[in-house]
């Protein structure tokens, strides 16, 4: 069997409560109504009978058996009280009756005997005149003597008819309020169950890893706060999923890049080795090939080192050994180291240092690595005849290093990406200079590890300018 939905259960239980309430109310009302009507009718009859029994005219007419007067009296009473009226004498003989069925009879019913012996009588549902009725009997006394009795008798039929009309009215009212409350219950059940159903659907989608929907519900009840919490969780899951997706993408891209970078040197190494094994390369040519192979292994070595470096930086495993350094001394040593390379390229290295020394806090080897990487790039991408300026600019709190070259610069579209791993500008146009595109990624991580920031600006044809600042000692 299909499990009953929350909505159905809410609706059914609401409807059940309403129905029960109406049934109980209807029952009570019906009982009260019947009770009240019968009692008030009985009281009315008793009052009329009592009043009549004290009327002198009636007593005289009974004693004189003046049926004409009696008839006119009972006709009046019968009309005003909507009842049959019967008058008997002390022997039970009917003197006057609005009901022709018992005219001129002598009554010997128990009720008659009881009333003639002095006890008033009233009964609901008896059959004084042959049909179920309300009967009230009252003795008529004259000077302490019972001279007869008066009976008022109204069939229950008419009474029941009016009761039936009342009941019908109650039923209509009940049906109407049932309908109204069913509508209200429906709306209420819908408004409670809808957000819960939606959350249910959304949670199922979540479990299946599908797209998530936010639940739309406004208000300030418990459901609203539940919905708000649910939506917050949905957004969190959405974000986590997006992040996971991005990370997964990055990881795949990274593996592809690494494999790609490894392929060229490994393939060329394998090729040379096979040629040598097959004895295809003459002895005299071998040194040339060894040099090429060394170049490949050097490239592989650098790649592995860069990857390791980066992995450690990413995992924040790199422990910097910060110390107070003289940046000018460090830069001079570096430029001296690079001068043979610069001369070979036909590029001049220019120093732009301040006159006074401001010490910085940095890891010496790492700061060297940063500057070397940037200068290496500048040397590599600046054509012969150009120059590279290394500027050191101390400020109050930090010292900025600026490496400006006169090379082709970096296109604006590539600028935001140069610090990404494996990013190389326009591989087609710049012939392979042996770079892997990891240099600037490592530089950025290192600068940040020093608590600094690195920026690059470049106008096409005006060269590139890299600037980073680290704290002063
Ligand atoms: N001074 C510069 N002038 C022009 N282009 C540059 C300059 N510095 C970097 N680039 C561009 O940015 C790219 C990324 O530089 P990065 O140092 O990260 O990698 P790489 O030099 O190619 O390789 P690696 O440094 O890992 O050997 C370079 O490939 C190059 O296209
Ligand atoms: Mg580089």
C-alpha cells in the first residue's frame, strides 16, 4: 500500500476532528432542543389545564352538563394552544371533546382513573387518543369535590414535524460548516505539507547528486525556520560541490600539464638512446647527442624540483628562515652571477638602488630564488640590445623590488594568468624557450609566504614590469 502522504493525513485528521465535533454538538443540540420543546409544551399544557380547572364558568357548565358552553370553551382553548381538549365528568363520561373519536364515550383508561382520583397526569409519548401524543390531565374540583377532569392532548406528529425542521436546519448548518472547515483544513494542510514535500524532493535530489532546489516558503513559524535552515544547507552543499568540481578540474588539468611537460624530454631521451643502442650514431657525433641528452635530463631535473617545490609550498610545508638582510648586497651578488649570461644574450643589467640601506626580513635563499626567477624570465624574453632594470625602493614599512625589461611585454589578456601553474603566453608565437610555466607560480607562492604581494604591469612593446614588496626589518 502506498504510504499516506503528510497532506492526506493532515487533511483526514482535521476533517475527522471537525466531523466528530459537529456530531457531538449536533447530538447535544438535538437532545437539548427536544428536551426543551417537550418540557415547555408540557408546562404550557399544565398551566392551561390548571387555569381552566379554576374557571367558575367551566365548573358551572360541567355541573350543569352545559355542553354548548363547554364546546365553545374547549374550541377556544384548542385553537390558542394547538391541542385537542377533552372534558369528562366524575364518572369518566366525555362532556365535550374537540376530537370527535371519543365524543359521548365513557373513558376508563388508567390515566383517567388516576386523574379522577385527584392526581394530575402528564405523559410524553402515550396514546390517550389512539396516536402517540403528549397528554396532560388535570382534575376539576368544586368545594374539594372532584367533579371531573380536563385533558389536553397533542399528537407528537406535529411536534415531531417541527423538531424535524429544526434537525434539518442543524444538519444544513453542520454540512455548511463542514464544507467551510474542510476548505480551511485543506488550505492549512497544503500550506504545512507543501514546504515539507519540497524539502523532501530536494533532499532526495541531494542524495542522488542531482541539481538542488531552494524551497520557497515565507513566514515566521517553525516550518519557516526549518526551511531557512534547509536552504542554508542546500546552498552550502551547492558551494561545496562547485568547489569540488573546480578542484577536480584543476587536478585533472595539472596531471595533463605535468604529463605533457615530461613527454618531450623523455621521448627525445628515449629516441637518442635507441639510436645509440642500434649503433646508428657514429662515434664522432656522440658528444653532440650527449649534450642534447644532458639538456633533456637537466630539464627533467628542473621540472621535478619545481614540482616538488610547488607541492611543498602548496602544502605549506616550506619553513622560511627569516633574517634581516641587506637587499642591496643580495642584489649585487645576484647580478654579478647573472652578468655572463646577460653578456651572452647581449642584454645589459642596470641597477637602480637607493643610497642608504634598509634591511628587510626574508629567507635569503628564497628571496634569491624569487629574484633569480624574475631576472631569468626577463633575460629569456628580452631580445639582444635590450636592458633589464632592477630597482630597489625602500618605504617606511616595506621594501619593493621592481624588475623592468625592454622585451615584447605580456599581452593584456594573458596578464591575469601568468602566475598560474603551467601558464605560458602564446606558445605558438614564442618559440619553446624550455620553460615549464611554473616559475611565476612558485614566485607568487614564495612572495606570499614572505607576507608580500606581487604584481605585473605591461604595455605591449614596452616590456614587462614585475613588482613585489616585503616587510622591512
Ligand atoms: N619578462 C617577461 N616578458 C615577457 N613574457 C614573460 C616575462 N616573464 C614571464 N613571461 C611569460 O609568462 C609565462 C610564465 O612565466 P613563468 O616564469 O611562470 O614560466 P616559464 O618562464 O615559461 O617557465 P619556468 O620559469 O618554469 O622555467 C612565460 O612562459 C612567458 O610567456
Ligand atoms: Mg620563468
